[in-house]
């Protein structure tokens, strides 16, 4: 194999694929990236057996072929080469090593045979539809912060993507919850998603996808089945296994009878929560909201270091209520809201609270209160 390509093209593609590779691997081939040169492009592929990313980049292929080299090592080398440089990748006759040459720099990397590289066999996909990247990014970003990191409840370690009929219209919904909070977002269901199975996209896949959908003009082709999902974003193809589990009936935890309405300036509220929570112990991080007509008082009490209070003007005219929340969870939700105001729908100190984005009716958040 002998290939010449622009350093910037090589770096961009390596940046997309090398992140999938775990730094510590007991199986040596999983530390490598598969390089396949033919025609006028170099295709790169990396996998961790659950997730696979491939990308092709334009290249001058003087001699075709395929090999695998350490992914992070190759990425670090290319990253440190001069901007605008040309890079030549050339394998030895026996295929045991590859030379990376650029200007006066030369590196020799050990290769493992292409035949050892695992294939994440996709099988057939039952549903295929297209989304613009802005819509897909919205579904991910509004919900991914609520994904559980608790490995024992593995079925919560991802985003639940499914269709749901509401008001006679079919919607594509994303939902994530960790048992303490829930985030839900939805868009009009795209053609082709009708009758799709409800699927759980793993946290790592969500994280990689979030980094890939940064171009607002790109349409994303989504293919899925009961066990796999594939996203094609420009020249990048991301294939992932799905979480094999049943997502809980999240509708049950979304309260419908909350009648106390609080409307508050989002930025002022977030800044106040951030300030008063400075005093709280990391473990508890509870902030108490004392809500009375026209006003919210935020209070934090930490027996070890002291206390803090702050008053905010608010639009509220129901019975007074005192309720506590995890400060970090409040800040996470506030960071997702796009409107200038946030709307809280409350019931009592022990019941879940609904938070609406005043500028986006499709997003909904549920927070469980804390004892304070």
C-alpha cells in the first residue's frame, strides 16, 4: 500500500474514527485502525465491538491495499505534523510495518494483518429515514444529560428513541432518565419511521453522534433494526449495537395534575442556584426553594461551612410551597432551556415537578424533589 494525502484531510477523518478506540485494550487488534486504500480514497475504520465508525477521505492511491496500525499513535503523529503538509503512508513488502512520511519526518509503525480486524456485521435494517442534523442534534442534546451512569440499570444507560402519536400526529421522541430526573424531546416523525421499534441508543454512541452532527446543512440517513442502528453523516458511517433491554414506562412518572405555576427568568435563576450552591456539600447539593407570591427564596444550609440565601422576583400566585432540588440537576435543565423564562409546574414538596421551555414546546423535563 502506498498513499499520499493532505494532512488536514487525514487528521479530520482520524479525529472522527480514533475516538471509538479504547485506550486500554486486552485485544491488540481493537487498538488499531483499519486503513483500506483503493480508487481515489483511503477508508478508515475503528471499532470497540459495540460501535464502529468508518470514513473515507480523498487520497492519491499509488498502490492499493489494506492494513491496521495503532489508532491513537497514528492520530498523535498526524496531529503534530506541520499544517498544510502532505503525508505518505507506505507499507513494507511483508506488510508487518507502515512508514508515515511527511517532509523530513519519518515514523515506522507496527502493523497487524487486516484479516484479524473484526467486522461489526450490520445484518439487515427494517427501517430507514432521513433527518436534518439540526433536528437530530436537538433530540440528543436536550436529553443526553439525563442518561443514567449506573451500570446495574443498564437499560437506562442510553437514549430511548421511539415514535409516539400525540394529538393525531406521529412524533419521533427521545427520552432519557436516571430515576431522579427525566428529559423528553420530540420532532415530527420523518417518513419511513412509522412502525419502527422503540430502541435504546447507548451512551457512548450518543456521545460520538453528538460530535458528528455539527454541520447544520447535512442530512443524516438513519437505518435501524431491533439490535443495530446506523447513521450516515456525509462521508462518516457510524454503526452501533443497541442496548438489549426494556425502557421503563416513562409516561407514568410525568405528572398531569401539577397546578401551581411558577415562571422565572432562566438566567437569573441559574446564576442564583449556582451562587447559593457554592456553600453546599458536594454530596448533598440540595437547594431549598421557598416560593411565595411574586418571589422565590433560594436557601442552602451546610452544617460544616455555613448557609446562603438569595431572593428572586417571580411570577407565582398559588399557595406558598417549600421544595428542595439537587442543585446540579437544576443547572443541567437550565442549560438546556432556550427561552428567556422557565416554567415550573409544581404539586407539593414530595411530588415530581415539571419544567417547560417557554421557547420550545417539544421539550419537557421532570425533576424529583429532595428532602431539605
